[in-house]
C-alpha cells in the first residue's frame, strides 16, 4: 500500500492549488520588499509569503515527515 502512495499522481486541483500557493508566495514577497508602511506589516507580509511557500511544497514536506517517522 505504501508503494502505491509513493507513485500517486496529483489531481488537477492539487496542481492548481500548488501553483497558486507558489504564485502568492512570490507576489507577497515582492510586495513586502517594496512596502513603505510599518515594520510590523512588512514582517507579517514576509510571514505570509513564507507560509504560502510552505503550502506550495506541502507534498514533499509530507513525504519527508513520513520518511522521518519510519
């Protein structure tokens, strides 16, 4: 059962959400770099960009977590 999961293909919806997370991470990072407002808001933007990037790599992160548990 584990070997089938290893080679599982991603659905179209999963791939679209991955691209959206990655695109948002890039966009929010660019906005944070040109932000002229408060430092707290800039830090919040970078945090959101980081979390979006983690969302974009959620499948490899899950594989890594599974590998650690073995």
